[in-house]
C-alpha cells in the first residue's frame, strides 16, 4: 500500500517475474481441475490455442508449465499414437479477465473445465528518465494533494486527510481526519493543501478549511473561496477556486485558469497564455496540468508540463523553459502509465507533487518529482 | 435484529469519479443528441440512480447505497443510504423518500416485499430468497425516483428534466447539487425519433443502406450488445437442427452489418462469457427435408431485420425448408432482437432463460463460476428453441467538439453516459 524509496526509474524488473509466476500458478490449478474428474491416469494429447493478446512467449511458457503439471498428476502428454485422453486448452478472456477453457475428451465423455484468472496487471517498462520520480503513496481512492508538515506526511482525499509518519523507512498511517465539505466536490476533483498557522490549510472549490495535527488531528471547514498561494515559494501569485468548478481565478490573470507556471496560465479556453490572455507560441503540446519548479541548472523557474489530449491510458511530464517568448524543452518526456490528476508545487524546494491514475490498476499513485541538472 | 449474524457485503463509499486527463475538462456548453428511436430510455439513467451499480466488469458497486448486508437466507437485506444526497426538487434522500418507488419496482419483480425505512436505512424483507437482488437493484427499472407535477420524473442523477415532450424531445439541465459533482455540460437536448445526423451525437441504426456521414464525425461502436435470433415453440424437432446447420452467418455479418456485427453462435458474446467459441458449429452435411412452408415473423418496420430474414430464408432452402418472411406477428418462427442489459453474464443468462420460457435452466447459475454459465447456456441451446444469428453493437456518430466520449461510455450500464462528457464552446 505504502512505499517510499530512492528515485526510481518507472518500471520494475520484478514485475515480469511476478507475472510469470502467476501464470505458472494458473497452470497448476488448471491441471488439477482437469485431472480431478478423470478416473484414471493415462496418456493425453494436448491441443492449445490462444484467443487473447497474451504474447507467444508467455503463451508457450504457460503450455510448457501445464504439460509439466499434468505429468505430475499422472497424465503423460504424448504427441503420437492413440491418446487415452484428448485435451484442448484455450487461453481465452471475458469481461472479467483471462479464462482458461479445457475441453477434456475421454472415450465418449466430454467435459469442459474453466478457470477464471485475474492476472496481475503488467507494469510497463518505461524509457530513461531525466526527471527523478520518488513514489510516495498508492491507493485506490483519489489523492488530491500531499503535504509534508512537521515530519508528517498528509494525503488529501475526497473525504478525508490521512497522516503518515516515517517508521523504519516507510510512511506508516498515523491518523485520519474526516472532512465535511460545504459543497459537493466538482466532478473533476482538484484541491490544495498548504502549511497554515495552526498546522495546515485545505482549499477546495467552495470550501476553505483549517487543520491541526496537535493536540488532536482534526479539520474544520467553512463555505467560501479564500485566497492561497499557487506556489508556496512564490508570493506573486495568489489564487482562489471558482465554486463547483475545476478552475482558479486571480487578480493576476485575465481569464480563469486550471494551473499556472512561470508566469503562464493554462486557461479555461484551452490554451497557454500570459496574464493578458496572449497565447504562448509553441505550447500546443502542453496539457492543462502545469507547475513551476526551481531551475537546478541556473536561476529562476522552469515549468513541468503534462501532455495535451484526452488520453486516458498514458500521459507524460516534461520540463520546459520559456526563453524570449519561445518554448524550449529542457528534459526528455517521462511517460506515465495513466493521466496526471494532480501536479502541484511541493512545500519543499525543488520538488513537485505528482498524482496519476494508473490506467492498468485504477489506483492513484502519488510521487514527488525532482529535477536534477543532467551530466 | 442480530447484526452480528449478517454478512457484511460492502462498506465503502463510491469514490467520486475523476476524469482528469492531461487536458482538463471544461465546464459549460450544451450538447444535442439525435436518437432514431422515440424512447427516452437510453438517457433515463442521467436523471435517476439506483442503490447499486455494475461496473464494466459486471461487479456490484455502491450507488445510492453505500453499504449493505443480508442474512444467511438472502431474504432480509439492509441498505445504508448515501448521506447528503438530494432529489432534483431539494427533497433529501432517506429511507422514507426512497421506499415508495423502490417498493413498487421490487413488487413487480418479487411479489410481496416488506420495506422498513428509518433514517438513512432501508430494510427489505422478502418471502423467499432473493439471491439476485443486487444485480436487479442495479437495473434502471429499480431507480429511486419521485413523481413531480404532471408525472415529471424527479431523480437524484446528474441532470434534471427541464422540458419533456414525450416521443419528441427531452431537455436536461445540469443538477448543481449533484452529490457526485455537477456535470460538465450545462444542458443536454435529446431529440427523439428524428433519424437526423445534425446533433453533436447521433445514433446510427443498422440499415440496408450505407450512409455518408458529415465530415469530421468520428464513429464510436460499443461492444456487441444485441442478439438477433430465431425462436420457435412449434417447429418440428427435426427441422430446427437442420435449419441451424443451413444458416450461413458470414453474409449477414459482412454485408448486412458491414462487419460491425459478430456471428452469434451462443446466447452471449465472446467478450462477455469467454467461451462462446465452444459453440462453433461442427461441420456437417445439410439435411434435405421437405417441410410445409413456415412463416418467419420479423419485427415490423425494421429494414435490417427484414434483410436478415430474407437471407435466412435463402439459406433454409438449401435444407429443403421453406421459410416465408413476414412482418406480421405470430409466425411459426419468430425473429427476436434482445438487447443485453448488463455485463453480468449470469444475470443475462437468467434473463434469457426467462425469455425462452425455461427459467429453471438458470437455477444453478453462479456468477463466480463460468462453468455454470456454460452448462446453462448449453442446455438452453440444446433445447432447440433458439438459433442465434448475429450480435450487434450500438453505433454513434460523435462530433469533434465532444470530448471524453469514449471513456465516459465505459460502464456497466448500457445506456448513454453524458455526465463526464464535455464540449468545446
């Protein structure tokens, strides 16, 4: 559930091994179910077909594992002569996942054995990374923001704030404070946490809240949209939510916007513009999730930017600078296994909070992005 | 009430749906939908909601109920209703406001049901076991509604009815107080029975004629969801297998559906059950029978059904069977169009068994065991009362200004989902 670690490349080598193990386990279970109704041991011919997108290598591996499991159960696969049992195994799938279908024919008897199999979702290998990613939390419920305050990590969800303490190198749950918003959250949920005078503040469209960690972990909310700093380390941009929407407004911008970075706004009109509404040339590929971070290779700020489009399966993050009104990519794009659902400047210098919804698992994965100067 | 003896089935709140992609959705705007049919059924779930929902895998999830429990006999069920939900007229959702419509719908299905409402709780007491209750409750027939003036439909869904002209037009407005967050669209106008292609979204029914669509319209097809089949209760036993063997589904799929349909070998499509390939017909010689002419009734005013009927009649001749297609009902053989209602294979088989007059075939269905589905489906096919022909998808044209359409339609409810759709100005 929780994990903490060093900066990792997206994609873990262990995933492929875990996947192979699970298919081997499936072979064992299927062999047991095939042999169960048979009254005797004997030779068996095996016909195999694959109706799924499972690759040939994995499919062959499964077949080999199945043959081995059948052999252990006294059913000797044979390729010649008259087998006593004919077995046709189909790797199929239905709306719920993989389905192994075995047609077992012995004499005049024909039986059908099925084994549903929800295999673990494969973790996709990702290319090289210039921007570092430190995974922090993963959960099925949406995560809207993270905040590190007084050595505690706070995670904001649609119905609560959860606190974690570092124990033995892991973030361990230490408390939950339920939240009652003044209004329903917008359908496209965005929210912000910042360090406040009594502990922390939470801002959602239509509601502003104050929270404390001690002596009691609790949060109280009032209706209304208070101003807050879009980037806690940049006092120049105070913003407030628009009630019931996913938009921000500010005295510093002419039109409502989704997010801001380095003086540029992802506007509700679907473009990147400056405070007067003038578009930023070369920003066509920018999505609406943008955030600023200190430039590690020079002075000033740079923008971390998601990709444009309606993509539900993948997204990406890339770092840009705007030099003399021109957009310059300063990092390679990091592919992400799901759409970015939150991208906020973190309370810690040089860091950004990223939340994605993994399109394979459906889980929300929160990370901290760092930007290091490339060698 | 001995709560400790009950099995807790669910205790979670449905997370509010997040649809964020890299380009965030835009609030506002109006969407126009043109439907060729004159029924508003496909959009009713935008207005009303049910206690539970089915996700796209056919699994039950919380809806207006956040938790439920039952006794071991499955006769007594207790539901905890979601707090802070209001109807479109401002009335809060509670046991008292939910019970009337739910009770009426349950009695149609189960006969006598005793409902006790208290606060945010509803307790249902059935005379007999109701093992399929959760799947039934996910059906829009079981929606929690109230009737307004002149019978107007008042629900808790993301849209409220603004204008309702039966058979012609349904205008919906965003419900600002929706518990799941206001929908992105300000309004939706559904024009019924138009057959036009001028809306932002329009359905494309199957017909014999190829249509030239407006420029830049993208086509969206659902997974196949409708079964076209022949049924009969009166045909002689030797005729049915011969007719089944004689029918060539390839021209129906390739020509009549323009490759959008799929050959139907069993009752459920492969994507739903995963074993439909087992019903592939064994090759054999078509028997030569000499039968008296049989009438084949197809749905009236349905050009596609008529074309399929004519194709089937042509094939039947190869087996010496004379089928006479007619739009008049009451034929010895009937063509039926049965739409799937959910991605729950066991529930769908149970429903189809009822339609085939053999509900007892569904008695041993277990939603977690595909083998029981197969056995029930095999038995229904072997009873020689139905010959599946083709499965059809739903097809829509979608204008380029419409966003998030494809993702929004991923649901266990086979209806139009517009709550997460947004549009360019």
